[in-house]
């Protein structure tokens, strides 16, 4: 089956893509660039780097921009998926949804209206198992946004390695965050993955932080040999 993967550039969408590629043909990536950093539906930090990731993975990319207005942004998503059907003949859509019923049901509704399958390979996966599998598979992931206590500015640009995962697990117990960030506590960017032929190297970035809320904005990045 030919699939299109909804790709934000973060760990969940790329791990879902990795899982999908093990069993099916991923024909393209579908990326939504939202102008609303408060979007209920879409990840926003550093989505301008998805084309670089697509190049690293050797996958075609369909990109659509949206103003990010609640519910209206779904029409833009439907347009992007429809374009992927027309250009690449996809028969289904893959998402990286873990827990968000809001996101999953809306993508499922669009797929149903277009006669497509909808796959959520990470749906309700055990958080610890998922995060450990992510690292074991060789994903390199950095945190690009924090939006809750107790995340300090030091987390911006920090790679999720074994030590960072241990700290996140402590936060789950002390502050009841979701380990995966699915509750909106943090956002990520994938720099390397098993499906990448080259890795992303960040050359320049800017940090913005105040009151447990911050962004790591990558302003320059290139592909390098692994």
C-alpha cells in the first residue's frame, strides 16, 4: 500500500514513518506549515526544516501553508492530503499521534471523506517503551520548544539521550508531564534517523525563553555525511 506520512519534523512523525516503511511503501511526506504557534492541530517549531529531512530520507514532500485558525486549518490539511493522492497515488495516511484524540479523529475524518486508510502506529504505545525504542533505533532528537514547568532554558536544543530521558522520567513523577511531550509540554526536531542517508547539522540557532516557555529556532542547518 502506498502511504503518505504527516510529517512535522518531530520525533513522533518520523518514528511513525520508520515503522510504516518496515511494512509498506511510503510514497511521500505531507507537511503543514502553520502560521499559528498556538495551533491545536499542528506542531510548529522549525517546520521549515522538513524539506531538509525529506532530502535526507530521499522522499518527495507535499507542503501546504495554513494560517492555523482552529478547524479552518483542517481544510488546508485536506487539501494537502488530496494533493498527495493526485501526485503520488497514496492509499492511506500515517500519523504520529500517541494520545491526542483531537488530532487523531480529525485526520481520520478527512481520510474517511477521501476514501483513504488512516494509520496511527504509535497510538497508546507505552511511553517508556517508545522512548527507549526511539533511542535504540538510532534516532537523534533535540528539543526545540518547552511549554511547561519545570523545563528551564537549558532544555532548548538539548538532545534526548539516556540522561535526558532519565530527567524526563523524573519529571513525569514530580510534575506529571507526559513522557513523550504529547501533552504539549515540549516539541522536538529529528536530526538523524535510520531512514536518513545523511544527518542534519545545526549551524546557527536562537533561543527565546521566559516563564517556562521557550523556543529553539534553527536559522541555519545543512546535511552532512553520517
